C-alpha cells in the first residue's frame, strides 16, 4: 500500500544519516529552516564532537549554525539508528560513496547499510530521501530493499534528492540552492520535500520533479560537465604553453560568449576533491556496466588531462631548479581548493608528495589543510606560516588559491626567498606586479614570460 501525504506529520521531524560535509551541513541547515533534526552517524567520536559543537572539518559559517541550533534545541546527534527510526518522519541519507579500492566504481556499502538500517528501524510511516551521489539504478534497487526490510505495519515512501553543494559554500548552497531536484514515483515524498524546501520554493527556486534515474543522473551529469569544462581549458593550456599565448585571456574571451560562460574555465593544476574525480570515474564504470563503454570514453581523457597538469608542474619544477633533488621548494596550498581543509585527491598535495619523493626539500604551508595533509603524508615538512615556508626557498609553487597567497606582496616575499622564481599554478597572481618586482614568473598555460632562457617545453 502506498502512503498518502496526510500520513506524514504536518511539521515533519527530520533525521540526517551520515554527518560528513554533506550530512552535517544539511542537518544544521534544516534546523535553521525551523525543523527539529537528528543527525546520525556510526562514528561515536564524530557524534560526540558534533554534540559539543565541534565540527570535524573546516566549512565557513557551519560552526556558527551548529552552535546556534544545539542551543536552540532543534539539532541533536546520536549514534542510535533505533532512536532515529522512532524520531523521524523524513530521513535523509547523506553517507559517502567513495571510489572502490583499485576500481573506478562507487562503493555503495554505506548507502546500502544506512538505507537498510533506517528502513528496518522506522516505527511509523515516513519518507526516506537519498542525497548521496550514486550510480544510476541505485534508487530503484534501494526502494525494493526498503520494501523488503521494513516493518509490515509501516509505510515508507522513497525519493532521490541529489545535493549540489560546493565545499567552502556549503551552508549558502544548502539554504539557497540554485535548483532542487526530486526523483520519486509517488506524491508523498514530493509533498514532504515541498514542505521541507518551502522557503526556497517561495523564492522561486526551480523545484524539478522527475523519476529516480533522471535525478541520479542529474548529479553526475553536472559534475561530469564541470570536470570537462576544467579539462577543456587545461587542454588549451597545454597548447599555449607550447606555442605561446595566454590561457587567461583565451578563457576570458570565450567566456564572454553567454553560451559558454567564464565560470570553471580557470586553467591551473586541475580539479580534485571528494566529488569531481570520483564521480567521473564512477560514471564511466557505471555506463561500462551498462555496455555503453564508448559513450563516456571522453571522460577518460578528461581525467587524463587533469592528471597531466600535476606532471606538468613537476616537470616545470625540475626545469626551473635544474633538478629538484635537495632543492628547497615552498609549496603554497595543500587543499583541493581554498576555504576548505579537504585534501582528498588534491592536486596540490599530490604534487608536494611527488616532489618530496623525488628528493626535493619541500616546505608546505596551507591555512587550513595542514592537519589533514600531515595525516596523509606525515613526512613532508609542514611550516607554521607562509613566511616560514618561503624562507630560503629556491622555487615557490602556488598550488591552491587561498586569499592569503593571492594577496602576497611580491616585494616583501622577495626578501624571504633565495631565488625569486614562482609558478602560479592557479593563474591568480598579478603577473605585471611580480615581474616588476624582479620575479621569474611562470604560470600554467603561459609560456615563460620573464626568464626566456628557461626551457619549459
Ligand atoms: C563539486 C561541485 O561543484 C558541486 O556542485 C558538487 O555538489 C560537489 O562537487 P566541490 O568538490 O566542492 O564541488 O568543488 P568545486 O568548487 O566544484 O571545485 C572542484 C575542483 O575544480 C577544485 O579542485 C577546483 O580547484 C577545481 N577548479 C574549479 C579548477 O581547477 N578550475 C575552475 O575553473 C574551477
């Protein structure tokens, strides 16, 4: 029997299962919207910290929201799925789908476990809403799983509602999304989610209802498109590095075409993080399972172009130092992007570790990413400040565009280093200022502009 909208409480109580970047943000944001929310995680340490208002990762504005709603009493955390099953009317699944060890596909273990656990524990009619990024076909399979494990007297409606938040803007993206997508095959879930997202809908945020498959694909299609856009401009960077030309101007010029747009055309060390790289690999793996290998073959190249950017920086570093062995190299940035402490698949940290592996004396500094970087690569030298990293450097690599690095004064910085040679791996510095201050300025997508004698090709 399908449940009807009237069987769901008027002001539904929400649970969010999985309290990582996605789940913790969603839970706090839903409390901000006025709902009573219970965050659930199997990690007792994480739950204990969140309950004390301590966020296990860096995300602007989220600590304030967390503290606010622990105080308001609208936000609580638990490790008990039974408690969640008794409490919630709408359960959001926000656990991770990491890349499988040694394979491209997504590991669905956590999603399967979370869905199964909450469906088993639900004591009253409810809606389960998947938010995690999953291979197409998962939602329908999980809906069947729910039906097979739920209590006989409980009706559970099922929906897929992908999340598009960006790290660093997670709170803003959750409270003011640019679109809402809901895949469902009954009205109960859609009605319930209309209530959850009423504020955004009132502001005319597009609320797109569709089937499970489209909802699942919207998410991976968006990330595949963004990754393609970045690799597209980076492939042209390979060309301008060879023949001359300026990738920034090229991007600006094509970006003025409204059909193309300037966003996500910043050439540099490429994309990383917990989403783009794994999502394009999982998509390829999924379509290959479907017998459509050639359909997404271009994503393989998107990935390759992206990974080549890292090699390029390493080649340039060798060229500028006459071999990196024992050379002091300041690496500015380890996170995959600024305003985050996330180092998953980070181009910056990968480059730092590889240079270290090749004998370089790498001095790393990142405003927020030091702890996570040190967990992954404890043997790198982590400097306590930007200045300490730059002291005596024979080469400076700017690999993550933190504000602090973008605002460096080339005249002041010159006093710290041994050799005024910099590679702007994110194309963010004002070239003229750096060249005027006597620096050998190099950028990805730009032929050597100052030290013409340095062979970059
Ligand atoms: C991404 C999607 O943007 C988001 O919608 C989805 O929900 C999760 O994945 P996120 O991983 O937070 O979000 O990072 P994003 O801002 O998309 O950047 C991804 C990577 O691309 C970063 O490493 C960034 O430095 C790089 N990037 C971005 C470029 O190299 N050039 C650009 O022009 C833009």
